[in-house]
């Protein structure tokens, strides 16, 4: 008999705290910056990563993390993650993917073929993307001549 999936709360908390800190490093002016874009270049392939603030409240901020590749077929749809930052707990978590609300745990098998730990996997994916942006991203900002 297959064992039921049990979330690793310590790991999820650590991942959320780390993602919160990474997002603050990438958006140090989060209180008044609505959009930040980074270009990533790897082995001739380019990707544009966009961090867009969708809403701000006293204790939470919602940021949409998306990316698109240059010179890649249009049928390949890159993930679009909606991330909520909880400022009082200093935690960030993926709450939606492409406007589809995520559950913490899914029964398996299920009709939509979600993995039991899909939300945890998406938070790990967010960790990897943010870390990659910090290590290799080039800020896309206009340079104004004096």
C-alpha cells in the first residue's frame, strides 16, 4: 500500500524564507518599484525574467514572476508564477500558476495529473530561478545620457 504524502514543513518554511530574501535582493525598492526585468544569457540562449508587482497591502505584496525565451517556438509556454510575500513572517510562496490556485497537497492519482507535492516543487523552481537571476542576471534598465 502506498504511503500518503506528508509535507515537510521545515523544508517549506526554509524555502519560503530563502525565496523572500532572494526577492528582496532582486527588488530592493519593492515599496515603490512595480517592474524589474533581467536578461539571462546561457550558451547562446536568451531569457527575459520579469518581476512585476501586482498588488501591495500592509502585510503582503503579490509579485508575478514570469520569463520568456528568445527564438523559441511560440507553442512553448513558459511558467508564470504568482508569488505572495508575507512581510510579517518574512516568507514568500507560490500561490498560483497561470492564474490557477494551487493546493498544498493533491490526492494522487487525480484528474488533472497534479503531483502530490506540486506546490512544493513550484517553490523549489522559484528558488532555482531567483538564485540563477542573482548569479547570472543582467538588469535591463535604460541608460540616460547626461
